[in-house]
């Protein structure tokens, strides 16, 4: 399942990774078999997958500790993979907009990723609660843990990027 | 799951195929028909001849800030003068060679120069629009590719053919064409060769900031740069935003049947870099001296040689050969070998420029773009959009917090009830119990009066009104299975004191035992232990419903008349001597669970099939024989 999550992250991050590969390829003299679209595709999903795996594992672990012996949200975690895959596929398709309006590529890239992902995660949590993947008494904590993880990561990235953009 | 796997595999294959198809297409190729032998304004041979002349006489060394560069500047001035340009023909009387200086990375004073000439048609006066056509002429023969590191001793030994001998030669041809053909233009054309601009835009910046007058800047409606011509394709880039000049140049190329490419999104967007004001990304086509004019609001046209249609994401000169520009392989011999049609590419670029200058509506389109230069700085101001995202995250966090609090309040976590600890206590010699309702188990020591729950007969039991505590051991199972086969109902008199029908008395005499054995008839065929439900009921003090006697009898009758499959199985199954687990359900009159246990009113409904369970060959709660209570 994690493989599919990885592929979805590759698709979502492919367009931006093209630019990064081009820059570093030109700067450090990468040959064509490294600095190309295929490598950019598979490289684009590595870092997001690592971050996602770490954050989701951390959230699930802290939830299990809090509801020791009572809470099992492995079903929630498994379903979350599907939500993330769906969000990444939508992002991949939306990024084709950059081809027609490249002037808006930068701002769309900044805004679309967190908004679309959090929207899909929220929709998935709503679905999970309707289907009672966890006990009702754990609803609130699941919302805090899962949504909080995503929001924290995106907020952190935005803060760092904002500081760098202002400093530049 | 398998279906999902197939779907995702199909999508992945489609993505890879899409990549392959995109990589194999020339996205930037001209959409108009291309003449294989277009009508060049000047023949391709003249371009190649001009290039060879420029690179002769050791002018392969034009290293920035050196005498070699100065010598190249003198050559260019002489050429322009030979074409008919006056040395002091500029508006302010400045000479062609315009020097500038500064400090290099080693803090040494360095000098360089631009070579500038102006073509002014006879009927064009002061204040007329001006078009600048430029190309940098220095190279890095005796220098590295960077001026920032004073300790860098690397030298490229580049002859500067592609960087930028071909551009200089093309501009020389155009300059000569203007003076020889004298096209009728209603604007002036400035021919500018920039020094110290091979790796940095020093010369072009000096020209714009220091060497152009205010009037010249105001009147300049277009700046055209020629660079790296002669490789696979000729690209013409004006702007990403909607402008008139882009469609104008497209029209000129189509009309002339020129093979002129346009940069597309196949060339990667580097979102983390900025080179042009208002453009929120960087592409290879943005590299050049023209950016100085672009960033000051003057429309530009970058005519550059490259091949950005390959799978390679880097800035490629050609598909079949490695980049040579700025390197030791950047020689005329290599250019002729690797790109045999380099002269045609130079001629294509020159024809595009000249045909544009002489086309109808040229100056109007350029003036329109000059007056309506787009301002898209906000798109390139990243911190604004990161702040927007932060705001969205903050709102999401607030919503999430409120929602989770509401959910926690609405669905609170039930408290974990710790299991009741039950201690076994020995009540000795009729002592008063501390708490009649205590969860502790008291073993009362007194004389047993035909009661099997007494361990030490003869010692007062102190349960005259019935044992109000749950028995420590389950009631015994009778050895007589005959009655059990017929009926699943065990009927007891709930008013009878606990153990009233039991005939077991370990301390009774033999005669007493025989008497009791004859008299006692057990009807209990299911030696269940106290089931968990009853025990749970005891803990929570829930009511246990006990069927009334008539109901029991009716149930018995129903069961005997219509035995269920399970009862039949139970009836025919081999019986074991060991007692079986007793399962109790109750229906009917509701009584206190403790009292019901104390009064030993335990019945089994016939409607529910009884499941017999063995306890590994022995009664878990006591001996093999124990009567029902």
C-alpha cells in the first residue's frame, strides 16, 4: 500500500522536481540519464513519502499510547493512505494547469498542495466517522492527531519558506 | 484489492507512456510550414565568412578585462566604421568604444568596454523610437567561469565560437546590411557589442545605467539579443505574458517560412529561481543580457540557439552532442563538425530580425508593448502566498480544535471501572460480618445441618435466613442423566434454603447417607458453573430475571414435545461423568441477583439450547459431584 502512496507522491511532486533536477543538473553537470523526466518523477516522491510516513506513524503511536489497550486506529491509518493517494492524483492533474498558465505556477504550487491534501484528509475522516472506524469517544482525539499532524507539517514548511522568501 | 491494484498499475503505465510521448515530441516547433530554403536577407555564406573573420588574428582570445578583449573591441569598431557608421554618431556624440571599469574579486582595478553604433535613417529625427540589437563579444579563454572567487585559477581555453562568436558575426552582418541596403525605417537602430558580459551582465548593465541617456532609454521600444546561434534550433522568446510582439514575431517567421522555435513548458520551470521581474519562475531561455532591459520595463526579444525538446532537462545546445559553449571544445572546427548547418541557423536568426524591423506595424506593436509593459510582480512575490497558506492553516487549526472539543464533549471517554477485588475471608465462630453487602467472600464456619455448603459441619453457619453471598463453588451435577435427556429445565424451589435438596454430607454417618441417597432425586442435568452473566449481574447489581414456576413448566413441556436439534444432539451425545459448565438465563419475575443466588433459584430456560462445556475433565469449582443449589 505504501508503494501506491509513494507513486502518488511522485505524480504530485513531479512537475516541481523537474525544475529542481534541471537546476542541479545544469549546475553540477548531470548527464541526460540522470537529469530527465523519469528520474524526476520517481525522485519527487521520496521526501514527501518520508515525511508522510513519519508523521502518520507518530500520530498513530501517540494515539495508541493515549488510549492504551482501548484504541485501534489501524483501520483509520490504512484508509488514510487512500485519501492521500486521491489527493495526490488530483494535485497531479491540477498541475497540468501550469502548462497553460505558467505565470501562476508558483503561487498555485504554494497554495494547492496543502489545501487539497487537507481537504481530502478531512473528507476521509468524516467518512471514517460515519462508518465508525473507531469508537465515538475517540472521534475528537483522532481529529486532533491526524489533522493536527498534516496542519503542523504544512504550517512549518510555510513558515520556513516565508522566512527564506523575505530574507531573499 | 486486486481490482484497485490493476487500476493503479494502469494509471502508472499511462503516466510513463505520457512521459515518453511528451519527451519524443518537439513541443516548441513552429506551427507554420517551414521552407527548407527560405529567402534569407543575407546568404548563409556571408554569415560563416563573417564568423571566420571575427575569429581570426588571435581573436579566439577575448578574455574579459584583458588587452585581448580590447583588441576585439577595436576590431569591431573598425568593422563598423568600414560599414559606414561614424565613430561619434550617437546622440550625445560619444564615441563607439565606451569604456567602463571597476574592481574584480581580487580587488584589482579592471577595465572593459562596449562598442556602440547607431543607424539613423535620413528622415528620422531626434526623439524617434529606438531599437537596440546587442550581443556580447568577450569570452573566458584565459579565465574561469566565475569572477567571484579570487583563488580560482582554472582557465577554460574556450575560443568563444558559440559563446558568442556566432552572435557577434550575425550582428556584424545585420549592421552591414543596414548601411548597405538602407531600409526605410521610421526609427533608429542601435548596434551594441557588450564587453564583460560573458558570465556576468557587467557590460550591458553599464551600458543601460551609465552610457544610455535618459532620452535614449525613454525612446527605446525594443531590445534584441543574439546569442549561441548555430546549434540545433533557433528560439525566439519575448514574454510569457500576453503581448503584441510575440504574435508579431510569430507572423514574421511564418511569412518568411523560417524554422524558429518557441520555448514551451517542456523546458522545465525552476520555481525556486527568479531572473526576470514579474516572472515567478526561471527557464533556460531567460538567461541573457536582455534581462537588464526587461527588468527595466523595455520589451525584449531573445534570439538564442538551443535544443530544449529533448528528454534532458538541462540547457542543451544540441541533441546529439554535449554542450561545448564556454569550454575548451568551443572551437570553429567543432562547430563545423557538429553543426554543419550552423550558417543557416545564423541566417535564420538574422532574417527574423531584419524582416521584423522592416515589417509593417513593427514600431506600433513595439510602442504598444512599451507603453503597456505588464506588471506581474505580485505573482513573483512568494512570501505573500506563503502567508496566505499560513492563514489557511491557522483557520483549519481553529476549526479542528473546535470540532475535536465538541466531539470530546459529545462523546466522552467512559471511565474504566477497575475489577472488583474480592477477598476471601474466614468468618470464625459466628462473628458478625462487617458489611452484609461487601464484595468479599466469607466462608462461614459452623455446624452443617444437611447443608453442603458448610465445610466444617457442626460449626454454626450463621446463614439462618438463607445465604446472601454467592456460593464459592458451583452447585454439583447429578449423576442421574435420565431426567436431563427428557427435559432441559431444572426446576427448583426458590424459597427453599440454599442446598436444601442436597444430600451430601461428608461427615454424615453411613445410614444417613443411604437415607439421603434414596430420598434425593436430582433434577439438575446441567452442572453449570455460575456464568459470567450472573457474576456480572452481581457486580453491577443488575436485576436477574428468574422465570416463574408456571413458565418453567410450560417451557419444559415445549422442550419435551419439540426438542431442538441441539437438544437431540445433546441427548444422544456420550455423557461424561465430569460436571459440565452451567449456563443460566432467566426470564420472568425480576429479583435481586444476590438474593436469587442466595435462595439458589437458578433455572435454565428450555427455549435456549444448552451448550455443554467440559472443564478439562474436572469441575473447575469443586469436586466431581455437587448438587444443584
